[in-house]
């Protein structure tokens, strides 16, 4: 019996805690397998265990590739061998696992909270966690809003910021899949407000510069100043708020309100882009007249205003078509819109007062008592 010192064994009886040869302790391997393991410089060995020296009880499967057509004609390198641990993705009974990566192209391993995890998998898990957290926050907000409405309480008014007169929250009231559309239309409304201000300033500059070829500059500036209030309020209540309610309530009636009044707004964008003198627009005609009068600064402002109105017109047309497509996909009809309009009028205070008055007049006409 040879005189050797006792070897301390781990949970793997074939492990001598030697890192020099990865396959030396595998009783199912052969010398070729061990040699291949020693020569493979791209091998990455990952142990998930409190005993970093422990080796999982995995045998090695060897596969050979004859090289295919290129090898047969002399361009290949002949046969190639690959070694894959059997059961490398399965946790052992002792609670540890071994992963062997035999290609340098797939060795993107990062250390996570529970051990070593591939980087792309970790990023995917992180994205799912963020999506679930956002979804949970959305559901909580919607639930709180529903409970508040059911109890008879109204959410706090938050829009407009300086003088709030209504509650406006796209992330709370609009369904998740429609928020991008509603938010884009809201941005178009905000852009309209900025364009009205810029148009008013351009008309003021045109009036101050006094080009000889431009008539009624004072009337044009006055009209542009009136647009700041009338168009702002009208566009919000006639086509933005209806489309907001349409997506929030899935209401055919509000969709029709949007189609009608947003269609008028598209015509208004075209009207402002043309720039009729004295009509409150610093558009194309005013720009050409300013340039002919050698008023380059005023002409440049009118050119910018004209470009903005054209871009807004195109963007509004695109969103109009998108809302129309959504409306058809939902299966809404005009008869449904009329029915919702009748129901809404009957449930309103004005509708109830009108019904009461009509009923009283009918009763008096039948009884002959008109006092």
C-alpha cells in the first residue's frame, strides 16, 4: 500500500480540489477528453456553490463533425470535436450547478444576485421588472380613480396649471394602448398655442415695419390677437377634449365630435398658411408682399409662420387618419353615436328640464287647463 497523505474529499467523491485539470476527477471521461479540456483556451467554467472547489457530477458528451463538403474538397480542416457536459443546466441534489461555455462568442456571463447569469438574460429580466412595476403603478392609480368616482368625490382639478378648471391625466384615464395617440394630439394642441403666439408676433412686426404692398396690417394684427383666445379655447373644447373623452370612454359620439371640429381645424390651418391680408395670418401671401417691399425681417417671420402652419396641417391630417382607423377598427357607427347623444342629453340637467316642460305642456293640452 503506497504511503500517501489522506485527501480531504468534498461532496463530490471524485474531487481533489485540483484546478489544473478540469477533467481529471471525472471517472467517466477519457484521456482524449481531458486533453481537449486542457487545450481548449476558450472554456469558461462557472460554479454556483458555496464550495468553489466542488465539481458537479457530469459526464462529457463528445460529438464529431466530418467537416462537410469543404473538407472533402480540401478546404476544410478535417474533423472537429466538441465536448458538452451532460446535465450541465440541471441543479444537483446538493444544491449547486455547473455551466460550461465552450465557445468564446457565447461567454457573456455577468454576476447577478443569485449567481452568474448571462447578460442578455439579466437585461431582459430587468426590463420585465420595470414593465411590471409601471403596470402595477398604473393599476393602482386607475383603481384609486375608480374608487374616488364611485364614492361621489371628484379628483382634484389640475388643468390648466395656473387656473385649473378640469381634471386631465392621460396616464390615469386613457387606456395604455391609446396613450401615445392621445398624447400626440395633446402635443399638437400645445403646438397650436405656440404657433398662435408666434403668428401674433409676426403680424405685429409686419404692422410696425409698414410694408407698402401689404394692406390692412392693423386689422391683421387685431385678428391674430383675438385668435389667441378664441382658437385656443375652441380647439381645446371642440376637438381635443372630445378625442380625449372618446379614447377614455370608448364613445362613438365623442369620436364624431372630433371628426367634425378637427376637420374644420384642418381647414383653419390651410387658411392660416395662405395668409390672406387683413385676416390675422402671417402666411404665404403676406410673406411675398413683405419681400416685394424689401422688408426682409418681416418676410422671414412670415416664412417661418407659413412653414409651421403647413407642418401642423400635415401632422393633424396624419393623426386624423389614425383616429379614423381606430374608430373603424372598434366597430363604431353613426347610429351608435346618435343613441349616445340622446342618452347624454336625457341624463343632463338641461335635458331633464326640457322633458319636464314638454310633459307639463302635454298634460295641460289634454286637460284643457293652460293656467
